[in-house]
């Protein structure tokens, strides 16, 4: 008896060890660090910026970054045409990008998921109504919608989030509905009915967790897209209005100085690339890591 | 002792599709006594599984619907119960084991979580008593180191073990009636034998009434007390197990039995039944087996499906040759 207990204990310990080994070896360390850095940047922006992002200083305009001739350590990444510190603006810009991404994905992504689950599980008229609504939303060009909102209601953070959410939800609803349709047919759902589960319980307890994998991966992969969209809207002038610094508007502002003062557009552009790439890489890793079968294969 | 536990009377379950009405179950009747095993035999598509789903009232909607008949469990008509009452019955009074263990278990939850679900729903167990009952159930179905297994995920178990877990879940709330829908079809032969022994043992321990759906006569011989042979949505022969093997009466039953290859066979060609089962949305008039029957006569294509005739005590056939 003692021998058996010990054996069980050993197996369990070994299992845990290999699980930990797997994680550390295979975590996408760099992308996660990058994301964490930008996240912390956004949260503690006030504390770490060397200058105010909106303070103009005409005598200090167009100073190049510190490592170039004419640069100074006072403005590590240089200044723009109005003398505003580029580094501070990039730091504060991360707030907007990440906030817009978070809110849009929350409203659009989760809202779409919910509607997708309802559509997929209910079938019939409800399904048809939701899907037709999704199709019409997808047919509408999002940029146009955002511009419309900006023109009629004035540009603001809310309008950007609304515009992006409206485009997002339909994608999630469709993807999730498809997943639900296939999960619905699987035997363990029949088994749950046999055991006596209510409709609600089947949806929440059995279908949703099996669909969640897809949703989480979609969410991560779309963060990049949303950030770029927000940048595009700011670039076009339909995004979050000045004086709030956003990466998109920074790229836009530096357009005329691409040759003379490349850093004004280029550096925020690099920030966009870093964040988007990191989220995409993390999304790829997540989609593998979340599949319990693949995880097991890697361990054993 | 020989009390009738489940009585199915003239059950009709149809599927309403664009191609027509599929009469998956068209007037099936049989009864199962307490602590007895009733075997439902037939080809794929004959309506065995749909009959079982009808008993549980889990026929896929909106296309499928039970359009007629009665299903009496201990005297109560299940077809008259509300959905809420049925949900209380499912899992606690009637339970079912499905065919494919690979997909019967939810891959994202542990075995323990799934085992506890029925117990939480019907017996309202919590905490330590829930855990203890879980371990007890796993031990009962012959799974070693139950504490460890409770924390495993389905993909960490072999097919045979998964099917045992499914059995444990089915029996967790001590149902009175257990329906097994070809539970050993996807297991290999040695595991099959073990699993069937287990089921038999559990049945004897608990005085369980069982309905066993299969297309394998070997399993029928081993497990069943009474057998019903189905074809194209109808019951064509019902008899006690031994009687059926000694005295198969319906041409379909005879053909089925002779098509099973035997070790002592000297012929080079395997016997099979000519033709194909009819499309259920377009059944022929008269006996639905007539087009493939070697002993058919002109009578067989008459208007009606042949009525029930008792050829021996407790042995019923639906065939114009005996009607």
C-alpha cells in the first residue's frame, strides 16, 4: 500500500515537473516581455515620462534623437515640429492604443462571442437574424463608419471604440457560431443532456469552454489589427483628437518631414510594429498551448 | 420478480425533412422486465438508436419528433411528462452509454469534473462526500488509482478506460434503467470482453434493467435475456434470447444469423443479404423486408406491414408467412 502511494506521488511530481519544463522552454519570452513593457508604460506613463507630451517648445523643435548628431540626452528620441518630446508622446500614445484595443475587444469581441453562441446553439430564426445582422455589418466599410461617426458626433475615444466594436462583433459572432455548430454535435453534449443538464448549463459549462480556445486566440491575434486600425483612424484624423498623443497621429504629423526629420513618423511606427508583432506571436503560441492534446504530446 | 419495468407501445418517431418524412421508428413495441437485459438488434439505420433516444426524449429537434405511442416507465407515460420532469429523470432514473468513448467526454474538463456533474445535479453532493463517491464509482468500474484518475483529462486515458468512466458517469446516480448504445463497438475485442463482464456484474449487483443495442449476435448471446430484431424502423421479431437462437423465425433474422461467419464454415463465399435497406422516407408497401426476402410471396407486398403473431410462448414475429 505504501509503495503504491509513493508511486502515485512520484508520478504526479514528475508530471508537474515536465509541465513546468515545457512552459519555461516554450514560452514566447520576448513577445511577452515587449507586451508587458508597453503595458507598464501605459499604466505608469505619468511617472516615467521625462517631459509632458503636450508641452510645446518652439526653440526646441526638430531635435534629432540622442544618438544622432545634434541630439541631446534631454530628448532621447528627439522632438517633433512643435518641440514636443517624442519619447513622452510615444509613452502616452501607448495608453490610447492599448485602451482602445482593450475596450473594443471587450465590447466587440465578447459581445460577438455571446451572440455567436446564442446563434449557434439556438438555430432557427434567432440564428438567421443574428447572422444577417452580422453579414450586413461586415459589408459596411469600417473606416467609412468611423469617419461618419467622427464627422457627425465629433472625434473622440468613445466613437473610435464604438466604430471598431461594431466591425469586430460580426467576425467573432460568425467564427464562434461555426465552432458552436460543430461542438454541439459532439457526443459529450449528448452525454450532458443524458445526465440531465439544462440548456443553460450545457451552453455555459460544456459548449463555451470548448469554444473559448478559438475566442482567446482570435482576441490576441486581433489586438494587432485593432491597434493598426486605431492608428489609421488617427492618421486620417478620425481618431482620438489632439492634444492626446496617439501613435497614428504622430505618424501622420511627421509625414511632411520624412526626409528631414524621419524620427517623428518612424519611431512611433516602430512602436506599432513591436506591439502588433508581439501580440501576433503570442496569439500563435496560445493557439498551440491551449489545445490540451498538443500540450500532452509535447510533455510525453 | 418478473415485473414489467419499461413498456414501449407503438412508438413512432419521425424526422421531417425536405426530402420527405423519414419514419425512423414506425410502430415499435416491446417490454422489458425488471433486472432484465433487452437486446435491440439490427442493421445500421434500422431505428435502434432513435428508439433509445425517444425513450429519453432526446430526439434531435426540430426535425425529429415523437408522433405517437406510449413509453411507460414503471407505469408512468414518459411522453406526457414536462421537459423539466424529464430532466430530473435523465441521469437519475434512466441513463445511457453512448457508442464512442473518444467523443463522449468533454476534452477540456477533468474526469473528476464530469463524474461529479451528475452527482451535483441529482444528488446535490458537495466537498468530501462528492470526492469519496467519485473514487468509489471509479473503483467500481475497475479503474486503478482513482484519486489520480480523477484529475486526469480524457485524452490521458485509453479507449477502454474512457468507456469505463462513461459507465461510471451513467451509474453514478443509481438509475433503474440503463440504455447501452453499442458501447463496445469501438473497443478492441479483449477490452470488449472485459467491459461486457463488468456491465453484467454491475447489473447483477444493482438489479439494473438494461437495454442493449448492438448489431453483434455474439454480444446478444452473452448479455441479453430477451431480444428484439428491428428492420427499417419496425420490430420484426421478439423472443427470449435462447429461443431466438434455437428457433429464428423471421426471414430477416435467419438471414442475419447465417451471414455471421463461423469457424467451421467450409464455403468460400460469405453469405450476405441481397439488396439494401430501404430509404426510410420512401418505404415500400407491405412488408419492408419483402424486396430482399428469399421466401417472399405475393402476399408480402400487400397494403399492410404484417401484424404481430405469436408463434411460440413469448415469441412474436411480423411475417406474412405466419400470419
